[in-house]
C-alpha cells in the first residue's frame, strides 16, 4: 500500500528536455535530438529522437524491457549458479506492489522496472526470490539464509522503500 501511495503521489514523466530517468541506480537527463541511431539511446544521458516524443512512454518502456531481459536474465542465472539452485523459467512482470515472486513450479518473476535500481539492489531481489526455491516462506530460516548470502540486505530493502516511487515511467 505504501509503495502504491508513493507512486500515485509522484508525477508521471512528461518526456521533456531535462527530465531525469533512473537506470542501474543512476539518474540520466533526457535530451531531445534529431535523428540519433535509434529512437532512444543511452550515453551519458538519454537521447530521444524528437520524432518519437509523442510515443515516448512506449519507446522508453520498450527500451527498459529490453535492458531488463538482458540484465535480469544474466544476473538471475549467475546468482542461481552461485547458490547451486535451478529455476524453471524467468518471467518479466509489470507488477505494481512487489518487485518479484517465485512460484511453486520454480518460475521467477521480476518486475522490469527493477533495472532502474542499483545492481546490488537488483541482486538482492533476485537472491530473495531464488531463496524461495529452498524456503517458500518468510520464516526466520528464510531471513537467516538471506543474511548469510547478503549481510547488508536491509540496506537494499531500505533503498527500495525510499526510491521505489521514483521507479516508474
């Protein structure tokens, strides 16, 4: 509820020059340009072809989803391998109230907007969901396992609480 309330009170992007967007924990300004290589490019700032400004929300979402597919897939496989765990499938989600989930069939679902967070926060969310393959609840044993793998996990939870309302398009 708190996350939804914060998101509702945060203004939506207008996709105008100088607006800030998060990616991997960093903020990048938007610059409108003529004829870049693609509709949207990230250099030291986001470069949006001015011809796509009317469809900017869709262009940005497609870009973020593409990045999420690459980054979250790679990180999930790396962390699962390190933990000696196997998941059946990775699914990208648009959930609004949680960052990830783990089904009883071993499907890991992660919200594509997670790529707006720092890599350490992304890894924490992945670790959290993968740990549910061993412990399917939030018992004391679950949190002990999380703390063993990531002693600073509370700072990642706090980062999400503080910044999650800004992680939207």
